[in-house]
C-alpha cells in the first residue's frame, strides 16, 4: 500500500502532461473529428488514431510585446530624451528604431488596435469601455471576427500570457460573474495577471486580478512593476520547464508612465537637480541629442511652446522647485520601469531564450499626458479651483510627490518637453505630438543592421501582421468558429533589412473625441476639435509631412485642393471604419495663462 501514492502520482503527472500537451498545442476551437481508428473488440486488436496536434515549427521564436503608457517621443535616452533607460537602449542599439511610428493618441483604442491589428473603431473601441455607446465604433465589444494576436498565436502552437494593464473589456463584463469571453483569457491568453479595468492604477496599492479572479494583495511593499516582472518570469519559467521547445507570447503592458507617478525615492533622487534648468532647456538639449543620434533630420527646429506653457525663466523660485521635483519623480519612474523590464529580458538571456525572441517595444500608447494641468497634480483637487490655489496646495505637499500618499502627475510644461520635437500631446489625434511614439524592434536572428533607424510610415496596427510574418505563422480563416475579417495593418517585415524600402502603409486615419486627421502619401490634414464647438466649425490644417514632419507650416490656405481631397478621404474612411458618430469630448485649454 505504501507504493500506491507514488504510482498514482506518477500516473497523474503523466496523464496531466498528456492532457496539457494535447489541450494547449491544439487550437482553441476543436470540434470532434471523425475517428480514423480501426476498432477491434480488444485494445490489442485495435489500431489507435489520434488527431493531429497543433504544434509550432521546431525553433519557432518566442514573442514579447511591451507597451508603455503616456510617454512622449522625446523622453527615453535612445530617442534623444534625458531619461536614462539602459534596457530599452540595449534593445534599440541591438535592434531597430522606427521613428515614424504612430499610435491612436489614447490608451484603450491603441490597445485594441495593437492586439487585433485592426483600426480602433473597426475593433469597436473608438474610446473607452467606461463611456461606450451603442454603435459599432464605440460599444467596446471587440468582435470575435477580429482575432487578437494571442488567439492567432495559440492557433500556431504558442502559449500566451498577458500582464499589467488591459482596459479593453466591456464594463458590464468586469464582474466575478462575467461573462468572461472578452476578458484576456477569453481572447486567447492562457493566463492574465494585472488590472483589467480602468486606465491607471496605484503603483503601491494595486487591484490585482489573475485570470478572471480578484486576488488578495500580494505586494507586501513591492512596487507594481516588480510584481509584474516577478510574474512574467514565473510564467515563462513554468512554461519552459514543462515544454522547453514550445514558444511563448508575452504581452507586458506596464502602468508606467501613466499617472500616478509613484516610485521609491532612491530612483527619483537619481535625478536630483538634473531638471533645475527647466523644460525649455530640456527641449533644446533633447532636440540636440535627437539630431546627433540621427533620430530626426539635422535641420529640425523646435515648435513654439504649446499654448498656455510659460517660459521657464518667468517662473518663481518655488514654482521651479516644485516643477523640477515633478520631473525628477517621472524620470525615476521610467528608469525604474526600465530596470524591471530589464529583469525580464535578463531572465530570457539566462535561460538561453533571448537570441530566439522577437521583441517589440511601443514606447507609449500615445503622446505625453496633458492631464496634469499647467501646475501639476499632487493629489486630486477640486477641478473648479483656480490654478493659483492648486499651485499653493501642491507646494504644501511637495514632499509627497512620488509616494503612496500622492497621485502625482507632472505639469504640462514637462509633457510638452518630453514630446520634442512635436507640438501638442495625448488625445490630440490631429498632431504628431499625440500620435507619434518610438518603436523598438529586437530580433537577433532576423535583424542584420543592428542599431539602425527605420523611417517608413507605420502604425500600431502594423505590429500584429509584422509579428506573424517574421515568425512564419499563419492567420487561419476561421478562429474559434468565427470567420475572420481581414487584418487592416501592414507588415513591416519588408523594412527590417531594407532601410530604403518604399513605404507600404500609405494611408491612415485618426480620431479621438472629435479631433481627427487623415494621412496619405506624405500629406496630412487634421483638426483639433474643442468641446461644445460645432464640428462644422472646426478649423482644418494641412501639412506636407515629407518636408515638415513636425507640422510647423500650415498649407491649408495655399493648397485648398489638397485639403479638400484629404477631407473627402477622411469622410470615406469614417464610413468604412465606423468612426461616426463623433464624440464631443476634447476640453478647451485655458489660453490665458501665458505663452
């Protein structure tokens, strides 16, 4: 009898291994197939048959997608910024930097577009799940006919893991009772760990969910970034221990650098005094770095300050001290995030997987945040109070910035600075400052020209088809029983080893909260909608992006024919991709606060 538990254990392990292998290497939709077995009256007389298992090709690469949050084009060091990100820099210098890459200009729409390879309205995520309306472009019900990358890779024999911020499940479904088919685990991910609702989280006191269940606080004083990295390493380690040759897909979406900006003092203090010269000096230095590195053309000039941003030298000393501290915390937050990403990357190296891993890093889901007000935010004060009162409260609470006792977000001057060399910022879908983000592609066995730049026009919907092509995967015509709609992105694989390749993604619309634009063949028309203003009164601008990539010279008056052509194109795209009805949501700025 003493041996029975051991025999049972061995049988159980073997059975579980067989079940795990069979279930996880097949597609998600596995109807019963007609058996090809020859059935005898005994097992000895029977010729067995097993359905063919879905299995990735031998040596298929792992895939890692990393999506950062609320980071401008000119923030990180490998793109000329003054915030040190050695992990991202290492990936960039040993991979490729795409400098003409775009997002939707805001959070959930970018995530839906990224994960499906379809435009955000086409994926029914015209804005957020929290303010969904009952129309195809805005109901937050991502169609199953538009499979996610996880669903696609699962069909190709991959394990799939999602960690961090999700924010694309319909609000009514986010309960312990479900339904769960539009949670991460219902859209192709074997496991999920993070926060499925809302656009931000407290970094010290996070609401954790694993798969579809709320779990007890596991932080024990740890920062959210550390917990995410720990869990990512755990998922990968467990998977590789069970199936060393099976590839995985890891989607890591940090909460950084979205507010609240929270980080241990040891990280923010690394930047003590480094931003005392202010945001105007930052803009100049970052642009000089970008020109030196080759991120932007040598003749690039800075745009004027965004409306409402004061010149640094006109600020009082208390204002300068406060605003510098906000930026020290933000920079420390990003550097620490980079450190935790580095732990995941180093783990892949230690287990011998890094050289066979394709990594995409979208440095932001939109441009730098404009939610911090002109004077910054330490805690959530009454929005009706004046900036002067807000400033006084911030000064009293300066020592709380970055701690668990604050919901800090930096002032708009820093948002504009970290968006160098572009004007405007997050949600401004008419501008490069709202939509252009750094993209890093790392793939040791697929990239020949390490550390090079790519300038081909690209959009977040391109990452999915690029991934599929680079790893030689297939998108089935039917997934989970749903006939698939066409992917709307364009694979960038053609440009990976050809810097001079002609653009293939030549047309792209943008729309968020009524602000809209359209790009085609180097020309771009757009309008910044202001809340409560009739849409037909919106002023459209026109830019030749081949000659004026940071949009300094409006050609609308001198080339009305081109503007008309592009506005008509936007109208046709609006009908095609469910952009209407427009939402009247962009708040007006307080234009009277300085220049």
